[in-house]
C-alpha cells in the first residue's frame, strides 16, 4: 500500500480543544454569566442556616406567640368589638406585624446566607445575557436537544442520588426512634412537642449535612465541566492572539504601561546620580560615573518640561548637585539615551562638570 493513503489532516488536530482557556476567554465567559456555580450548595447552606436559627429561636417565639394570642384575644374579643371596621383593621395590622417579626429572622438568614455563598462561588457578576430573548429558545428541536442532553441526564442522576441519600438519612434517624414513638402518648404535651421538635431538627440537620457534602462534590463537577467547556484549540489561541495584538487600543495601552514602568525606573535612579545638568528651565539630565562599572559617565535620567522639573525636585530632595549648562544639557538630551555612556566628544565637558562637583563635595565634607 502506498504511504499517500495514510496522509493525515493536521488541521483536525489543530481544531481539537486541548488547551486551557486564556484570561481573555475566561473574561468573556464571565461577562456572559458563564461561571462556576452550584445551586445545590446554595440550597444546602440556606437549609442548614434556617434550621439552626429556628432551633434556637422557635421555642421563645412560640411562647411569645401564645402570650400574644392570649392578650390579643382579650383585647379584641372581650374588651372590644372585634367586628367593628376600626378594630378589624387594627387587629389585622397587629397580626401582620407579629407574623413579620416571627418570619423576619428566618427570611433574613436565608437571604444573607444565599448572598454570602453566591459571592464566595462567583463574586459579583451582573449580566443580562442569560435573560435576554433569543429565538433559538423557541425552537422545539433545540428544546428537545436540551431535554435529552448530557447535562440534563447528569442533573437527573444528581436528583436521584440526592433523593436516595436524604431518604437513607431520614430512615437511619427514624429507625432508632421507632421504639420511642408509642411512649409519646404517655408524655406531657410540652414534652411530646419538644421531643418531636428535636427529632425533626435532627433529621433536617443530618439531611442538610448530607446535601452539603453532595453539593461540594457537585461544585467540583461544575468546575471540571466549566473548564472543559472553556477549553480552546490551538487555532483559537492563534486567532485570539492576532485579535489582541492587532488591536490598536491594546497596543497603545501596552506602550503606555511600558512608558510608565520606564519612567518609574528612571526616577529611582536619580538619587544615585552625581550631578543633574539643566537647560536651566526646560531640560534636565542626570549623570552618574562609576569607574568600577563603566568606562565613561552614564546618563541615568533625562527629561523636558514637567519631567525636567520632577528630576530637579528629586535631586534636591536627595542633595544631588544641580548645575546649569545649557549647551551641554541640550547635547546630552538630544544625543544620549537613558542608560548609555556619553560619547567621546563630550568627555572633556562632562569631566570638567564632574571635577567641579567632586570638589564641591570635598569642600562640603
């Protein structure tokens, strides 16, 4: 057989999504609302928090509600005419207010717990993409695809697992309490209610913990699926690189950042300079000479106008000598780049300046 028959299309391999998502790809997905999130984790935490709040507030609330019911009964049925319009409205307001106080801690706990868990999972994300109208959602074929998709089957499997686990937990708790149930008839009504309340609390908490464990596993699965969906092919990465590198705004931003970094580095070198030569107003050039490192003096900073003023300001703060020499400042600013040694043609002029500076330092020392 000829080898030509075994030729492979390398483009197929280039289209395989084998590469991790780039930061830009992740950012675009986040803008569309595509984030790692487990709804089960929210539900589990809210259930546990609400149960704990109820466990420690319900007995007191029941007592308060009984006392309230007695007082309201006396006030509106014995002392007053309940069915008069004024009393009926007042009675309704009091009842509504009492129920609000009763439910407020529970609803507040659920709301705060939901916010915290949601923020921990995805941070703050606001997008209208998920609620925007799209015609493909009305397509029955696409609807059937979603119903019988891999994701739908996974969700169905998770529901079965959750039901099985919760059922097993409830059975395990109640199995140990079956013998105690007949004794409830011999108990005081308060003791019976307390026993049933504790039993319900035990069932709900253990079920909540089981759901929480499943939710953590679900979150890990969601993260894995999210990473798989975001994967890119080598061709995708090349295309993205072309788009970002060819974007004038991005190029401009990169150059701006580079200029800012270079400016910061230059300003950090000024305190190490031996002298700053000025124009005197418009130009400033900082020179350093280290005989052990360089064969000639080096320009460590230079600038015009505002930058020149900044160079002089830093020089003054660091007691660097500033000398006015208009011709030399202009030549150095025009012909010598930052980090470069001065040319031989300027050796004599710069040597005179440095000699003067060193003599001033010796006199000052």
